[in-house]
């Protein structure tokens, strides 16, 4: 019978009699509902013993034939068991802890698609920064930099993006190049006269650099970047900085997803 977690003595028979040892049959033992052990004689007080047993409910271990079970699923099974018998005390045995640990995926983390960030040089308006910040979060960017401008919260931020994605404000380009730029990322400047975006192959790790609508990206910065990408248009070639950044990020998202689909199909 399952206990409620308290101590359950296994001595329903008298101390001076052991039905399993005294030759009684199995039916008689069942009638006493006893699970007893060999007990020394009452005369020998130095050998007196008390045997207590505590029972624990063990969580269900994940099946090796099923898909990998998440830690949340294991914990949910514990919660279900607790609801079925709210008075039962749930404790993890070593086997249970091992099964929970085995159910959590481990090993090498996939980084096929890498990461990317956005840099805005001398942003013209705070609304442009707010709009691009929101788009960057939605399209999977890791960080947004502003150089030569300060951002103040405005109505363009409807997702509370400052709580979800970092914005780093810098005074000049040298500050970014010397200590703020990620070491393993390729600098890609968005400027007229470069590789058309439709033909561009995005680096796995990239920093996309955008200039203001008035002055664009300084030539000194363009010379320091490995890639120059231009956005095609039917009429006027200069885009709003938030629009330009969103177009580039969306293009990256579509091409990365297409490449990932092709890799899965090859497998």
C-alpha cells in the first residue's frame, strides 16, 4: 500500500513471532498483512532493532524509442502525479535525476545562420531609429548601434524593444571600430554603387552599416568595409534608413531560410 510520505513501521506481527519463520502457510501470512523480518529474542535487549521504510514516488523516465523529451515535459509529469495525490511527497531519487538530465538536449549548439547587427551612422530622426530597432528585433538581429546620435523613446516602439534587444550608442566611428565591433563579423555597408542586393550572398556573421538619408556613409567608412551592397529601385535610389535596413534584413532572412531548407533536403 502506498504511504503518504510518513514513516511506516513494518511490524504488524508480535515481536516474538515471525509467521514466515514459524512455518505458517502463505494464506495465514496474508491474513496478518505483515511484511516482517527476523527479530531477536526480547531477552536480548542489546540486539533490539527498529526497521522503518520510507517510500518515494519516482517520476516516469522518458522512453528511448520516443523523441527527446524536454525538461518541461518531465516536470509536467511530476505536477500531474502531485495533483493525483496532493498529500504525496515528491522527491527525486538519483535515477530520476539521471533521467531528467538525459532528457535535456546537449552537445554542440548549431550556429549555421550565425548572427548579425545593424549600425546607423548619424541618424536623422529618433523615429527612424525606433522603427529600425523594431524591425531589427522582428527579423532576428542581435544588436543595434547608433553612431553620432542619441535615441529617446517614441511612438514608433510598440513592442517594448529596449527590453528585448540591446541598443549601443557611440560617439564616433572610431569607438565602434576599436572596441564595439564584433571580432568575427563581416562589415557590410549599404551604399549606392555596390553589389545588387538580389545577387548578394550574406555572410554568416555580419554587421550591416547604414548612413543617413542626407549624407550617406562616409567614404572613409566604405573603404574599411569588406562588402558594399546597393538597393535597386525604379525611381529615386536613396531609401529611408529604416526602410533600407528592413529590406536588407528581410532579404537575409529569406535567403537563410532557403539555404537551410536545401541543407535539410540534401540530408
